[in-house]
């Protein structure tokens, strides 16, 4: 043995390695639920990551709206007080200073809000008194408010993180027809920004916790959802040629119950196929054993007498011919399951039925009748269809007497053509009517003089079903039987590929 052969494991060893020798973590990663949950986790993380900036944006927009509304209320409150103060009398600069001092003294601004008054282009008073540098006299923003001729509002970006952005509304104050001062409501956004950042941090922690808890709960929940798949795998491993009775219990509805139904239906078909195959092999073995035993027994007892040899030879040839017919029938049934079983052609119904009737008349002396109720063309396998109908005619011959009538007919209705063979023979018992289409099944008969293989009607059904049709039987004991082949005018499309 070469080194390459010595080092390379066999196929069985390779399968063993793939199924048993992987570490536990690779087995877990290979499970369907692990892949589902990882995909779920990835989607949750993507959604969470996309939600954070959206949350921040919406939160900041909400803060800006709230601050702006707060500033608007401050200004509206001041306007109301100022209008009430200025209406009754003519006011002087001294009166203005007194009014502003009194007004600021009773105000309680919200957090990060500042109320600033300017008289004669100078800072007069503010509430609170301590102003940040960005609002102190001489600052660019403060200088912007000194010479106002109309109300303004705006926002100033500041690099100081302790201040944030500055939102303001400035209102000029008119005394004696001249602008003598300015009232400014200001808000710094550092507090809201920090609040937003704290909220984002809380949101991320909560979202991470929700994702983690959801992942753990989904891990156990997915195990329950995929339990039918696990059971399917276990049952599939336990199935053997001698035990095909295992089934998955179906519970509820949905894809998993559908999968269980599909698997159970597949197992039913598989069990039926194995049972049919086993019965087929047993029946075929039994059918072949009898002629083999007869041939073997007569050959072992064959003597020197020429007459005896001729009789034995004739008997042996008859048995071998019966075996040959049986084998040919078995081969025909096996071919019926292949896609190239049919050789399709266009058949003229009237001439084809007349040919069938002529061939059937040669089978035996009976009162043969032909009933033609159709004209036109069909697409079918002429040879196979001829064999099926002649098989039915021969079957009718074997179950009738010479005085009985056998009718062969054809009719066309919609998209179907119906060929039938009807007789006035002994009929078939109700309990035998379905069984006789099985392989090697025979109905009891008083008239039948030869033992066939029991495959005739099975072959008829196989040929008709290959055309996409069906066989119908109507029979009463003592009254006769009617076998009808119902075929579509054109066979299924898959047959055209042949």
C-alpha cells in the first residue's frame, strides 16, 4: 500500500470524522437555530445602531422646540408687562430703568435662561446677575444687541462645552418715540445637551439589555419552534429498511407542522413503496418457483423413452414460455415508471378502433360487437394502448362463454376519449374489483381455462396512468363487466420530452 493510501482515511472514516469529532462549539455554530439567532442579533444591532442617531436627532429637536417655546413665553410675558406700563403716561428714561429693575426683581428664569436689559447702549441689569463670558458687555453677541431697530431672534454657536449653543430673542424698547433700550431673553443649551447625552447613554444601555434578554429568550423559544426539525432528524436516523413506521406528531399549524405533514406523507409513500417492492419480490419469486420446480423435476426424471422425452420437452418448453411471458411483463411494469416509456404519435380514433376490433375477434369465438361513438385524433402510444385494450379483450374472453357478448367501443367527450371493453360474462365480486389491479392478483373464475401471471390488469393500469388517464370498472356478479380506459386527448406535458 502506498503512503498516500495509508494516510488518506476511507469514506466511512471521513463521515465519522464529520459527524462526531468536531468540537462542541462548532456543532453549536452549525445548528440552524444558532444561525437564525445570530442573524436576529445582527439585525437587532443594526436597528439599534440606526435608532441611536435618530433618537438623538429627535431628542435635540424636541429640546430646541421646548427652549424656543420657553423663550417665546418669556418675551410675551415681558411685552404684556411693558405695554401695560407704557400706556397711561409719557415715560422717561428714569421710569424705564425703574420698570426694568422692578420687572427683573420679580422674575424667576428657568435653568440656563438669562433675562438681560440694555439702556442707553449699556448693560443695565440681568437676571441672574452673573452672566457667562459670551453674554458679558463687549462680547460679539452683546454688541449685536446694542443697536437694534426691530425684534430679532437667532442662535449662536459657542466652542465652550459649559455653554453650548446660545438661543436668544431681543426686543427693542421705545420711550418717547425713541429706542432707549433692549430686552433680551437668552438660553444656553449646555444643560439640554448633557441631558440628551445622558439619555442616549441610558437608551444604549436599555437597548443592549433588551437585545441580550431577547437573544437569551429567543434561544430557548427557537428550540421549541425547531423541535419538529430535531425530531425529524432523530426519526430519520432511526429509520431502517425493517422499520418504516416512525412518524412525527403534528401539532398546530404553520411551516413546522407543514414540514411534519410532508415528512409523514413521504414516509407513507416510502413505506408503501417498500411494501409493494417486498410483495412484488415475494410474488415474483413464488410465480417463478413453480415453473422452475416443474422443469427441474421432469428433467431429473427424464428417461430414455423417446415418447417420454418428447412429452417432457413439450412440457418444459411450455413452462419456459410461461416464465418468459412473466419476465417480459415484469420488465414492462418496471419500464412504466420511466419517462421514456411512451412513444407518442397522433392516432386517428376510428381507424385505430377498427384495427383493435379486428385483432380482438381473432382471440376466440364470441358475439363480438363494435360501438363507434367518436371521430377525430388523439395523441398516444399506439403500441402500448393496443396492448392494454387487447389485454382487456383477452381478459373478457377468459371470463365468458362462446354465447356471451363482448363489446368494444370508443366515445369522445370534451377533452377525454373513452375506450371500453364490455362483456356479459360472470362478472367480478365487489371485494375483488380493486384487488384485481394489483400485481399477481387474480379473481376467481368458473370459465377461465388458463392461469395467467396476474399482471395483465396491473399492466393496463400502468399504461393508462402513463398517459395521464385512469381505469374505471363497472361489474356485477352474473351480469358481466365493463372496463373503461379514460384518456386525455393529449398526455401530460412531461411525456412530450420523450
